[in-house]
């Protein structure tokens, strides 16, 4: 069941900083629409934010590139975006589970917020609804999650 997007976080006085987006080239039309919405959301909240977009061949390679970006570029947050469509085998479920586990561990071990926007979907209809629309766009949702976690983390650090 689809839920409406969370409310846009308040604009931060401190600024957002640097956010990396790691996006899959596989299912390009769907993923690039999420990338565009994520960038739009970040820039509407802080036009001074620095956004770096890196492309992985597929969703499976996203965690590797996210880790490399964290190690080398030290962004304030990383947003990972991809679309995996289920097929006739269980391969998609294996890929999605591996990505989920790795992104979670990457966030916890590096202390950098890693936002999981790699979607595992049953069909193209679900994908279009979540990636191409405005009302439920998961790129917007991922950007809002990144912005909110950055604000909360800064609040915890400064207490």
C-alpha cells in the first residue's frame, strides 16, 4: 500500500552540506526520474547544497560505490536509488536482500547516513507509480529522509 510522502523538513539555517546520490543505470527511465526528484527536493530546501551523482551499472553495485564515495569524498549523506523488478526466478529477491543488508551496515559502520532507495517491485506499473509520479515519488522521499536524518544528527551532536 502506497503512503503519501512525508512532510518536507524545515529549511536548516546551517545548510545541508554535501550529498552523494548513487544511482543504478539499469531501468534508467525510472531511476533517473527518482534522481531528478531527489535533486529537486534537496535544492528546494537548500540551493547551496552540493550534490554529486554517481552511476552504478546495476543496483547490486550501488553499495560498493557508496562505500568508495564515503571513504574518498566524505559526504554528509548518501542517497542510493535503483529499481529491481521481480522476474520468473528468485534472483531479484537475493539481490535486494544483499543490497539492504550492505547499505544498513555501511551506514552504521561509517557513521554516514545512507538512505536506501533501491526499490524491489513486482511489475512496471508499481515502478511507474513510485518513480515517475509526483504524489508518491521515492526519489523525493529519499531526499527528505536524508535531510531529516542530517538535521537530527546535527541536533544530537550539538547537545
